[in-house]
């Protein structure tokens, strides 16, 4: 790291890195949960229409719930 970074710049950088890590963790969890729920057979070269719809709905519900939970935690602080 550049030693000329001041405390506020360092804090901003750390917050950005923490947010990136949280997004990556959320994507990994979303992928795992929705894959296990929606892909019930050995996947072929592309998803069936029901698998595709399930994955889309699962991802949307997961993101909606994550947003609700995040807002709830923010209101508690």
C-alpha cells in the first residue's frame, strides 16, 4: 500500500474491499442454494425452461430477502 494514504482513504478502501467480499459471498451462496433447489438432474448443454425459470425466481427471492435483512439491520443501528 502507498504510505501516503491517509486514514480516511484507507478506511474507504477497506470498506470497498469488505463490500466486494460480501457481494462475492452472496453470489456464491445464491449459486449454491439455487443450483441445489432448481437443478434436479444432470445438466445438459443448456437448462430446460423450468430450470431456467426456477433459477430466475430463486435468485430474485434470494436478493429480495437479502435486501430486507440488510435494511432491517441498518434500522437497528
